[in-house]
DNA sequence: TCTGGGGTCCTAGGACCC
DNA sequence: TCTGGGGTCCTAGGACCC
């Protein structure tokens, strides 16, 4: 078997870089993007990181710091990021034989067999920067886990100029000795602590640890696979086909506290509409609906409550009306009066293929007429804009459950009325 | 005053069956 | 007080990712 060469192409501070595209004066300035509800920092440029702003840090804690250092702050604008992401991915896909789009801001590419692998990596980086304007780091190595390590170095090292190829075990070992175990892809906080307790601190010490049985016992099958990937043994293959989701969730933290069941119901209604449309898009039907709502766990002086209700459906469906009725029934069942609700959400799960289940004699599937209605709704919302057509239960008001978004940038690329003008 | 959202995989343990 | 063994399926919860 020939040695593989996997490239990991990862956009730098992706959301911030997207915002900078339309505000070039922000290059070299500190920029952060906040999570929904302007809750916490979920993307930071290097300049913002240098100020000590941590990933996931609540905004209210760093507000003063941001003001003092003139950090440019944005509410998240996912429509924009998705659009830019598609452009980046298109370049990778059309320039590499096999590609796995791993997330909105990163992709694995199999470069095995490419003549000059390092040059190919450099070319990709240049082309994305030229054509879309997004800076990336490219890490290349024989396994996915090692390519992640290479990617970290590509981003950190000035010498690397954004591209690193760890093509020999010698280079890999140098890199692994400089990598703390906690920085390995797939090793989180809990495992990191356990490894440290075993006196394993660097990725190299993990790679060369003798007792595989113990690793498997403590860190499960996946833990052992990560160790083998560090040794250059491929355990994680490239998954190319876009797999269907196995569950679809929708949840939001509210902009304000909610006591009223009817307002919760309106929120839940919106979430169901949203998730059901996504589910129909991947041509699934679900057998299970869940609804949850909770008080603010960070607020210590209030009485906490968490409701979670779930039900199996008699017949698999993708009909929003059926799902709404079920979700409302669950909310009715779990709702308790008198609590300050801060967040609610729903989950659709236990999917079947919509074409398969229709063949099943025992199920009473959605009728042709129902499906046509749903398709029509989806079509109108796709063409005319999200949320143009809504169910009455979803409300039309700017209510308490809506999010705070005080620093939102315009929808430059997805809305005609908000096109940039220079 | 103010702390996101959406996923996946794995395992242990319970339920249930013969 | 004694009280099998083995298999499968499901679920909750943990851990991790971006």
C-alpha cells in the first residue's frame, strides 16, 4: 500500500475573515464575531487573540476590553459565511481528486499520487486567497490526525508561509514533540487530563506509549485509533458523499426571559418549521419528535427547571402540520408555570428515507396532497426568501424570544438590497 | 443586566427473550 | 438463604468536534 497524503485546508479565523472581505480596512485590526444572541466570542482574529480574548468567552466580560482596544465586534451572519464557504469549497473540489468537506471552514483532500504534493498545497492556498480573499492554512501528512498537526504548524510558523507537509516520520516526530496531547484532534479536556495523569504530555509521548490495551480501555476504540493515526496508520478514511443527517435540531437562547407558554409555543413553532424544511430537503421523514425548554443555568438565584419531552410518532412524516401538533402536545406536557425560560429547542430524529417508507404497506404515509403542499411552501420560501410563508402558530411579531443582534453586518452576498457599494 | 448552536460516535447498563 | 447464561436491542450520558 502506498503512503497516503491527506491535506487539511482550514480557513483562518473564518467568520472574521468573511467580515473583513467587505471591510478591508479591518485587516491587521482585532476583530471578533459573537455567537447568536451576541452571547460569546466564537471567532477571533490573531490580533484579538493577542489581546487575550478566549474562544467562547462571554461578551459582557470583554466588552470593556474591546472598547479600549477598538476591537471590531460583529453579530454572527451565517448566511454570509455559508455563501463564502461554498466558494472556497468549490475551488478545493475542482482542484483535488477526492475531497471531504468537513465543516464550514475546513476540508480534507486526498492528494495521494499528486506529482508535487507540497506545490499543490501552495497552489490551493494561493488560489483561495486570490479568488475568494480568504486566508487559509494547509497541512499535509499521511493521516488525517497528522494533517491536523501539520495544519496547526502551518498557521503558527512564519517560516511555513501557510503550508506544511510532514512527509517523513522524522519531521512528524519533531512536530509531535512540540504538540501538547490536548492539541491533538479528538483529544478533549477530559482525555487530556487523564493522559497528563499518566504522565503523557506531548503528542510524541502518546504516540510512543507502549500499552495499547490500556489506551483502548480508558479512551475507547476511538482513542486507540487516534494513537495509531499519529503513528501513520490510517484509521479515518475520507468520507466523500455528503451523508444525510441522522437528526436535525433547532434551538435558540431568547433575547429576553419568557414566562408565557404561548410565547414558548411560538418559538417552538418556528423551530419545527425550520427543522422540517431541512429534513424535507434531505428527503427524510422522522419517527420521533423532542421538545425541550430550560431556565438560565448561569443565573444562580432563580429556581431552575429543565423540561425534555419526546415521543415516537405513529407514522413517519415530514408534514410540518403533524410535527407542530405533536410538538405542542409535548410542550403542553412538560411546561410548568412560573419559571423564567431562557432557551427552548426541538429535535427531529429516527429518520427514514421518504421514498422507502412510502413503499411500506403498514405505514400510513403522508398523502400525495400533503407532500405537494409542503413542497410548495419550501419552494416559495426558497425563491422568495426565508420565512415569507409561515404557519400562523409561528407568529409575526418581534417578540421576547427573538434574539439580540446588535452588531450585524449586511447580507452582502445574499440580499440584493444589501449589496456592498464602494 | 449580559454565557451559542448543531452535530457524531461510543459505551455501559437495563430490558427482554429463550 | 438459595437464585444461570447468553444474546440482542435500546437508551442515556459522556466526550468530542466545529
